[in-house]
């Protein structure tokens, strides 16, 4: 976006919906962006000519990749704040036919924010999915005045939900966690679900996954709808096989250190489905031969 007093029209980066007077832009990656576009007819509102001063302040648990950019009249007045510049003030003097007010907030994943102007909470009106146009004249007057915009960021909690479904065998167990089980969802025999939460961290957390499966059963583990592969650890004297996986690399820490719905779906193994993959094929013969030869 242009600096204070610049000529760049930020709205050319957005799609304009004339019916609703809204501008929107889809974004990818971790950051989400919102556009608030307000039209105010200065003459109709009876606002006197004069200088308007705005101050923008960013506060709270401010993430590295955040910003708030708020402007009036095509950015003739613009205030921009971020992690490094937490407060800025600018003034605008002119006699335009009307004012327009725009604001963009970039809020990384794992955080939420609130937006106020002169103590009025605009958060519920200012969303990632919709712009916002004001028709009420009194509300318009409240924006085209000296004032302070406050953007407060806050970390969101990570919430994990774990459910076991299907043909659940006696003795089945599922245990998943973050950061050495600072967050842990545990389903033991007799239970079918569990929930736990942990404060969000930009760097993510180490992930551990663990499932115990009695003989004659197999399972599928899904994290937010995507299958996750576990490695077989061992089988005890009761015929219960332990499976696990752990991740400490940056990609997996970021992938699973978010709200996640875990589902463990159990099913019985067909007598001829030796390897428990849900199908009968030459792979089952190979598995059986290896077992007979003592290779597995």
C-alpha cells in the first residue's frame, strides 16, 4: 500500500461488488486479510472543513507477521502499525466531495484480534469474509473525526479433539499429544472421545501419536480428514500391537499445532486379509510366508 499521502489506490488489488459496496480479496498461506470500505458523503453529513488526525495503535500479544493499515480518502490520510511500529499518527486537511475509509488487518494463523475506533468495537462488523459499508449517518460521523484506532492481538488456544469410531475392540487405546503431552488427548477402553487445549505457539510444538490395537483388528488414523501413517512398534503377550509416530520437524510442528480433529477408525480384519490393509491380494500371501519363515 502507498505511504501517507501516496496516490496508489489499494482497491485495485480487490474485487469490488457494487451491489453491496464491498471489496474483498482472497489470500493464501498463514495470513488472512480483511478490507473495511466505508463511504461517507461529507456534505450530506454536514461535517465542517478542517484537519482530521488519526492515531493507530497495535497492542496485546503482537505476532511477528501482523499489520494494520487504515486510511481515509484514497490514502490521503494513512496510519500503519505492525510489530515494529506499534503507534503512528497522521493528519489530513482537505475539502473532498466525500470521504471513504478503508482498513486492512493482517492476522496470522493462531491469533485473533479486536478492532476499536474511539472506544467503539468494530470487530463483529470487520471480518475476513466480508467488507463493511455504513449507511447510518450517525455512525459515519463517528468515523470522520479525530480518533484513535486500536488493534489488539491475542493468541488463540490450540484445541485437539480425539474420537474413536467403527468396530471398536476391547483393549483399544489412542493417545496423542503436543509438547511432551502439555496437550494430551487420551482414549482408553470404555471411552470414545477426549478434548484438550494448549496456548498457540508460532514455532509450533513437537507431535506424538500412539495407538494400541488388539489382535484381529486394524485401524486408520485421520488428522483433520487426512490419513496419518504410524509405524508398528511391538506386540505384547496379550496380542495388542502398539503403533506410533512422532514429528519434530518444522513442517509437521506447524501442520499439527492448530485446531485438529483426530479420528481413529477401527475395523475387524478379514481372515484372509493377513496384512490388515482392508484388501485381499498377493501382499497377504507374502506376509503369511514371511510369518511362517520367522521373518516377521
